[in-house]
């Protein structure tokens, strides 16, 4: 299995697509608090170059701390669950790059917990071994690595949703083995809790005279679901007086903006969770990995970005303008500053088609399957023009923009027609032609392997008026309605219809030819010259994207480099 490539620019698009969340959807709807795209969030500070392979460790070379990780199988698993009160289990695949990347942090966390004298144990199981498949199916393993946390006396494990570094593992696991909300018995306990914030810039306090009431239990359920924040609960009368609250009050304390926000809605889990999420984000948030896990969730579908140098002389004025406007839209759109001085953020600028010479620049972006981007036409940057820009967005008066390269002069003179964003619809959706389009990335190894085959195909059909073999750089051009999940992606636009067919046949000239001459149908399996004896099954990698698991080392017919 080839290791896949990574481009941060396009992963930022995934950051803005909360529907691609890898978090589980079970339980209370408040569970979506953590529903970010994990790989996207991790990629914010990923320094790997585009197209470079992930680092791999020697599978036979143990890493520090791995001696504290239990190696389980289908037979030893039941005894391990019986013996240990708390067990985090990783379902892995030996060929999985993400699993190999995780080894260092996973072993380090196991060692740290051991040294702390914790009852929490870490374990792993090879989910590709035949004898372990039944166990993998039981716990719905559909990607690698999959992490499940087993707690004593609970019938089912819960998915791991913390950070994937040593401290992140320890913090999340420790939180999940303690009461969801810390009991604050005195006023001094409350003050110390608010001041400490568990290392974060926010915590939440519930003021309930009866900690066993149904209202208090609702608060505790929310605390159990929201993994990244510290919750406390108090019944102390002095605390009620000190903070001027009534029974049932929930308050969010932060180190930014006003410093405190009081919830005034009904005590419903979803509503409380949404309130905490909204208050956890500053009026103007600095873009970084920690903040990304808060703002790129499905409850925040809209984002306004200021791309500007934090060290520029104009930045204080720009920040002040946003700080004035942002509170009016809190909960509807997140205002974010992307510091253009940070090297990794250059890729974000590329994604939004921002020239470094043109900063400061503003963009509005939406999430979802049909994510859109908007750019303003400011006469000048003021609070009024920013507000008009946002209002026009919500009133659906803005036209989205999409990236497009300039059309080369010889775009239709070569065996493979070159498409860009500007001419895509005109060519690919021409009612008189059947058009096969490869969406490629310049750094994509699978695309490079396909190029001579695709060129030969173009030569074969060159001169045909009814067939066009075309390609488009999917990293430099955007097409409405086309969502890319890897490279190369090949789509077929048959004549006389609005249908778009995903090409999923073999990657030989014979396969492509059969497909084009048979109305978008793949050849029968037994007739394919590229037929293999090995079985394969669709799986997902650590980012939740589909991969192909094969029984031999032949490259998959549908192999793709990841975005």
C-alpha cells in the first residue's frame, strides 16, 4: 500500500467542511461538540511539504513506552477488559501510515500513565488479522486507527475524541475517568477552579442548590460530552451570593472578551452545549490548531477571515474594527484572524487566492458539501463596510468566487485537452460530446503514473467529434458541484444529459476505452486484462477517507493520493 500525499491548502477546505466530521454521532446531539475533521485540524501546523510521504517507523523497532502498550487479539481481549477498569484500545493496520505516526505518542502516553500510577491502560490490536476481524466488526472499525475507550461497568466503549499527542491522551483519558463536573464545595473552590481553567482559556460552572436535581443531571450530561472544557458544579450559598446567581444558573468564564457569559435559556442539553461552544470562541479568534478544534464544527458553518500580518502597523486598527462588528453576529458567523506571517499559513492564502502583496484581505467561507467562498469589493475598510459585507452574505446578495488558472494557448491542441475553471462548463458539459475528465494534482504520484496511459488514451480518441479526453489541475481550479476527495479523481460527463459519472474501472487504455464505448459501464470483471486474484475491500484511513486494502502489492485500480 503506497503512503499517501498531503496538501494543506486543500485540507483547509476540509477544515471548513464540518459534515466530514470523523466524530461519532451517537448519543445526545450535544455530542457534536467535538465533530471536527481530525486530520484537517492536525494539519494546521503540519510542516510536511506537499506530496511528501509520511514518516514511517520500523515496525520491528520498538519505540520508547511501547512496552507499556498491551498487544491483544480476539482471545486475550476479554480477559484484558475484565482485568483493567479503564482500557483505551487502538485498532490498527500494519501498513497504515497514520497508525505508525501515532506509535510514539501512544507509547509515550502509556508510559506516562504507568509512571503516574494510573489505572488506565493502553492496548492495541491488529484489525487486519483474520482472527480479529469479528472483534473489529463488533466495534464498528471502519478506519485506521480507530480508538475505543472501555470503562468498567459500561456495556459499550466510547470513541476517543482527544488530541493525539502524549499530553492530549493523558488529559482526555484522565477526564473520562473522573466525574464530568468537578464538585466545588466552597466559595474558595469555585474561585480556584475559575482561576485555573485546567490549562484552557475557558471553564464552565453550574450553580445548583440540589446537585441531584434533574436540571443538575442535565448539566452533568453536557459536561460528560464536551471533552475540551473543564466543568464544575457547586451548591455553596456563598458562591451564589459572590457571583450574583440564582439556582440553575450556568456561567462560562473566559480569559478573553467580557470574561463571563451567563446562560439564560432552558436547561436543554443541546442548547447548553451550543451556548458553551459559542462562548468558547473569542469575538475575533486567532487561527491556530487549538482554536481550529472549536471553530470548525458543524454548528459554526460560516467564517469571516481577515488575512493580515499581525506585525503590520495597520493590524491594531483592523482588529479593533472586527472587534466592534463581531459581537453583532456572535453565533452566526465566526470572525477569524489568519496571521500571514506564519509560514504554514501561506497555503491558506493560496487556497483563498490571496496574493501576499495584497494583504490585508477578507474572505467569507461556508462549510458543507457545497462550500462557497466570497470576497469583498471594499472602497475602504471600516466597521460599516465589514458589516455591509456580512449582511450581504446573509441576504444572499454575494456571488461566490472560484479559482481558475488562465487558459493556455494550446489547451485543445494536445492529445489530452486542458481545462481550467473558466472553460470547464463550456467544454465538459457540452451537450454534443462525451467528456472524460481527470482531476489531478501536480505533486500526486498516482497522477504521474497515470499520465502516459491517459495520454495514449487521448491519442486514441483524438479527432473524434463525440469524445473528449481532458484533464484539470484540481489544486488550482475549482468547479461548482465537483467535490474532490483524492487525486486522481476521474469523472465522466456523457453527452445529452446532466449526469456526472464517477469512473471506477481499471486504469488501462483498454478499461477506459470499454467505458467510453459502452455508455459509462465498466467491463465485466472476468474480462478485464488487469484482473487480480487478490480480494480487496473498501476501508477508511485516519482522516475518514476511503482507501483500498489489498491482498497483494499491486497498486489499486482506484488508488488515490489523499487531499
